[in-house]
C-alpha cells in the first residue's frame, strides 16, 4: 500500500450534517436561517465555516422541502465546494438530521468505521476552527464527542414567581454543536429512535441511548446559537467585529 492510499485509509472522512428546516418561530417573521447576517443568509455564514475547513470533506443540508432546489442552486452560485446534497428535512430537528444522514455520501469501503459525522445547528455561525479540529480528533479516537461549556451562572428553581432552592452547578454543562460521531453509531442511534418512537433534543442523547459513551470537548463562548431577537443582534455585533479582523472572502 503506497503512502497516499495509507493516509486516505487512516484519516476519517468527515461529513457535516446541517439541519436547517426549522421555522424559527421564537424569533417570528422570516425563518431565522434566512435572515441577513453580514450581507448573506445566517446559515450561509455557518456553512462557510465548514466549507473552508481542511478536515471537512462533505456537507449535507436538510432544508424545508419547498426550498431544496433553489437553495442548491444558490449555494452552487456562491462557490461552495463541499455541498454534497440539499435534501428535504422533517417536521422536527431529529427528522431533519435523519434525512441528512440518509443523503450523505456512502461510507468509505476501505475503513467505514472511521467515517465521522458532525451534526451542527444552522444558527451557530461562529464555531471556531480549533473547536472543530478538537472535536474531529476526539470523535476519531473515542467514537463520539460534543462541544459543551460549564455552567457559570447561579441556578435556582422558581415556583409561582418566587425563587426556591439553588441548584448545584458542579458538573453541569451547556451543550453546543457540532456534535461528532462515528457514522455507524449515529445511524444505529437514529434507527433505534425511529423504531422505538423516541424523540430527543440532540444526537448525544440518541447515541447514549444505545450505550455509546460521548466525550466532552471544550466549547467556545463565541459559538452562540441565534434563537431570539437579542441573539440576532449579538450575532450582528460578532459578525461585524470578525469582518474587521478577517475579511469575509479570506
């Protein structure tokens, strides 16, 4: 086996799944993934991070069914090189991830167990490249990993508008994306969830359900998820600051 073939066999093929079929009802109005951020739709900023990343091979987007054709054309016109497919998502995030996973390119025949799949929120446009690197390395080694940040605020229960007991925040983390998995693990997890009628808030929960451990990788405070109108304003500030440091076409 020559060196080039050996390297291709050992390095994981990395596919990023981006569920972008949500309605963004908490922000109201236009779907949040299509809102302008730095002159382009928010989710386009998100996709650029992965299209430029040297360890990412393929990107699959799950979009609203009526939008798939024009979105595929639009992304091609913007010069994206790694978009493998724009497929129809589902009613829930879990359905969209499953649809994107089904539309991903086939696993590499030489070493299918080394294929890594990242699942990332369309509304997280600022995930640092270093976090992606660390996540890929950890998932390749451990089988599954996710970005997360320790909870720093004081937490209390509230009942009828009054504060109750303080919650011990020791060991509590806020989950982020991307979340990364061996492809076979994620496929098994989604099959089990579908067969058993289970719904989860993220893919870590699904993979844990089939008995697979998921490793922690430190996240970033910049890796914000745009959910509310306030988040959107914050994203605009971050985008403006980043463009002064790193040009959009860099």
